[in-house]
């Protein structure tokens, strides 16, 4: 992980940090070979040609680059979290209703070959 990513993570506020840490941990567990660098000002996880971005905002955390054909039914189970523009927006209160298995399917599927 480069210094820019470390600085980004260190600057995350206490409201969003647990959720970001959870998503980061899941990505790195499913894809320990993922390269992490800043892209578009947020952490981007890269495995081969696949990329997944996770950004922290006032509302919570957004996931970009997920794959509708490999989301493990995430959007079907949580349709209100999809913006319809290839973005999943998760507030900390939403995360309480989402299992790690669902997040593994969404995040891991985005980076699977």
C-alpha cells in the first residue's frame, strides 16, 4: 500500500472508519494479491485488469467498479443501496444489515478474473 493510500485511510473520520476497515479487510482477505493505490482520489484495488474503488463520503462508503453479473445477488437483496450508476452507497446503519458473506460476494466478485 502506497503512502497516499495510507494518508487517505488515516484521514477517515470515526463515523466511517469501521465500515471502510471492514470493506478493506474483506477485499484483502479475498484477494491478498490485490495492489492498492489511489485512483480518482480514493483507494483502488487492482487484480490483473480488474479494479474496484472504495471511497469515503459524508453519507458513508461508496463502492465503484463492482460487477452486476458477479455481485452474488447483492443488489437484489439490497436494491436501495445501488445508485443505478455502477455505485453502491453504504451508510454505517445499512452495514449492520449486510453480512460479511454478502460483501465478500460483491467485493470479491468485482476482482475475480
